[in-house]
C-alpha cells in the first residue's frame, strides 16, 4: 500500500502506508505515539514474563508490607 489522500466528508484525510488515517495535528500525533509506546511496553513485559523474568506479585506485596511495617488483618 502507498500513502495517499482519501475523501471522507468535506476534508481530505492523509492515510498511512497501512491505510490508517494519519494524525493531522500535534496533539493527535502525540496521542498515537503514547498509545504505541504503551503497547510496546505491554508486549515487552509479557515477553519478559514468558521468559521467566520478574517476581510474583504476592512476593512483592509481602516484601513491601515488611519494609513499610504494614499490618494486615
């Protein structure tokens, strides 16, 4: 696919190589970048878990409870 212009309503919209609408202003572009960065972070985190990296949440919570002397019921 190639980049191009499509007409939706009155104003033409630039599309990306994947056929998605391209952001037309800085705020929209920043929102797209942030969404992509979030997705990358989630994918990398899941891959890390699959490799056996990390620590179970309950172990982390136990360590924090002891460190901050938080008493449970």
